[in-house]
């Protein structure tokens, strides 16, 4: 019986399929796997193992059987949705469920973050230190996913660094190296920068930061600071907060520095964090028009141009949440001290302040004290006396007798008690080889909390006293075992026998304040240390009293 046309066509198609199968089998297994993965990717399908790699288990899908996909819902039950934390719900138009602008200002950050997670897995292999940080973050995310109160969890700055912060840092580094904008430290990753690791510790505390290394911000330091600001901005946006003006204000001393900071911030545009640079190099009308058409999340500006635009109401900086000032001494030396104070007054609330100062001289110290009013973190990898003693005033007086030292030591106490704040502490360091019974009795009569056997209990009891500042007294031998970093004011009624001890006290006190004062009282018996003390004062940019200089000259005359 003759075969029909349909049977002949099926036979012909069968031969073609066999031929195609033979030709496709000629490729290697590796190429075939790539082709198959590409087909699955285009079809929107992935293997189960791939789903496990790119998604985490949830309470609704503890074994991740769905590979991170939502459960299929019939049209009748369309209103039922999979339970999901509110801060993870982001619509395609860039707005959250409550109608506020999302963290990327009209872009879908949830899709971006899923891609960032894939890229982070390859970044983790760069160094072991960063790998440990990311593993700890992943463990924290998994624990939160299974925790009953995971949906109501509020992200705070203590969770820094996150995967997003590391992605920002990696994107900045790749962009700078690709564009030849970064030439220093070739071959060294930003993640291995020791300053950045210290920055993580300080930034995670939420306190204001003061960089005391004595230089302006480098490219690596700017990158770490910008990544921390971007991470905080995204977290706050996910919490539902909206910002009418810029989130970050980065003050720079010159146009060249503004261009450098703008270059570092530019890679973050891919996730919707826009940066605008304002400086005298461009016309004022052009910058006003640009600010009208753009709502930047980060603003980089010189102080004089910024204040000019604020006075014209071209930009609103009242809602700035983070203020970074680079090259403060250069700005103050240029005559913009009052400009910086005016900018700070335009910001409502209590922004997170980070200061990079190229030289802590007597010109910039009052401005630093005006900007940093609360508890701070000092950040520096420079172990010089000048760096460690930044913003600490050294008051040196030469007394005629032991009674004169007691009188002046009590005067320092009276001044401290008259203007002390809630978190101010004072410490007297006495010497056993010098009689000080009169001073101790006088301090007791003034109602001070004194503990010659310094312990934590007495300090805690004194903190609970009626609004009195904590005044403690210890022996000089207890310096090595006492944490003097919390004391803003330290008094040496009898000068220390060695200048190394003086330097130790100077570089260890007032670690959480910019209002540190070290009072020292000398007599003619301390003439041998006058020359070394003068050298320390000059090195730190402090004034050398004429009485101390005379004491030094007298000792030289006696030696001759």
C-alpha cells in the first residue's frame, strides 16, 4: 500500500532530526552545557541547585523547593500573596507599597540587589578577611529569615558592613582602575586597606568620626566613606524613610578635590544614587538649572559656592543626614571658618559628621569643637604625637612653691565644675614621692568623688551623683592599668618624672572627645625636663609659655 504524503513528511523530518542530533553531538560536553544553560536562562528556568545558590530558604519554603519563586496562585485567590517583609516589597515603577520613593529613586532595587548578590560571590574570593565578613553577614541573614520577628526587624548602622556596601566598594575600585583614575597602590585591593578596616569599626558605632592622620582624604578613604554612606542610605530608604534633599553632603576645599570625589561616587549611579558636584569652576546659572532638573542623593561642594546656592534657595540642605568635611584646615586657612559654621546651622537635626583634617592647628581646632559636640571616634594609622594628641590643649604653668601648685590645681577644678557637661570627666594623677595630703583633703571638702584605689564601682557610684562631674584621683603607678581615654581633663599637680610618661598620658587621654585639656604644673626641680617638654609643645603646635622658656634658660645657665 502506497504511503501518504503525511507519512513521507514525517519520515523526512525524522531524518533531519537525526542529522541535527549528530551534528550537535560533535561539540564538547562543556560547550553543550553552556548552550543548555543559555537556553534555560532565556526560558526563565534554572536547575534546582542553581536556585539554591541564588536564593535563601524562607519560613514558607524552608527546603527551597521552589528555588526562591513565589507559589503559584489561582486567579480566584489572587489577593493572597506570600508573606514578605514590608521593606522587601518594591514595585516595578520604583515606589514602595506605601507610595514613597524607593532607595534608587524610580528604579527597581530588588532586581539590582539580586544581581549584586551573584557578583558578591565572585568578589568573596579576593581576600580571606572580606570573605569572613560576608560569611558572618550571610549567617545573620539566614538567622533573621527563620526568626519569628524577622518581618518587623529594623536595620540600623550597627549591621554595617553589608553585602551592598562591599558591592559599592568593589564597583568603585573597578571603575577607577578601568578608567585609569586610580594609579596609587596598583595591585592592592581597597578591601586590604588597613584604614578601611579601622573605618569599619568606627563607622559601625554610629559616632562622629575624626580622622587625625594629618592628611586630606585619599581615594581609598573616600571610597570607604562613600560606600558606608550608600549602605546607610539604602537601609533607611528600605525602612520607608524619604529624603527631600541630599542625604550626604561632602564639603571639599577646592574644585580639584570636588572632581576627585565626584569620580569616586560616579559608579553608584547604576543603583540610582546620583551625585552632583558644585564648585566655582562652573557658572552659577548652570548649576542652579542642573539642581532644578536633578534631585541628587549625594552632594559634593566647596563651602563658598554651597552657601551661595543655599542663600538663593536653589537647594535645601536642611535634611542632610551625613556631613563629611575634607581638608578642614585648608578651608579655615582660606577664611571660610564662618562659612562652615553657617552650613552646619542650615542642617536641622543631628547629622553624622566625618572630618578629614590635613593639619590640626590652632586655626581649625575651634571649628572642630563646634562641629563635634558629642562622643566621637578617633581614626588614624599615624602613631605620631601630633596625630594622637589632636585637639588636646596642653596647659603648662611654672609654680613658685608646692602651695602655689595646690592653689592652681584647685582653680582648675573650680573652672571644670562651673562648665562641665553630662559626659565630662576629670582625673588627677598624683605621685607618692610628693606630699599631696593637703590637695586630697581640699578635693574631698569640695565634694569630689575620690578613689585612690581606682575601681569601677566607685566610678559608677559617682556617675549617679547629683549632676556632679566625675572627678577621680589615682596614683601615677596606676597609669598602665587605668583606661584614661574617657577623661577629658587630666591634671598633673606634680609633673611626671619622665617625659615618656607625659607623652603616654597625652596620647591616651580624651579618646572620645575633642575638648581634651592636659594641665601640668612644674617647679624649679623640674628644670631638667623643660627642654624636652618645650620640644613636645612645639611639635604639637602648642604655645610655649614664657615662664617655661625662662625655666629652661635658667637650667642651661646652671649647667654652664
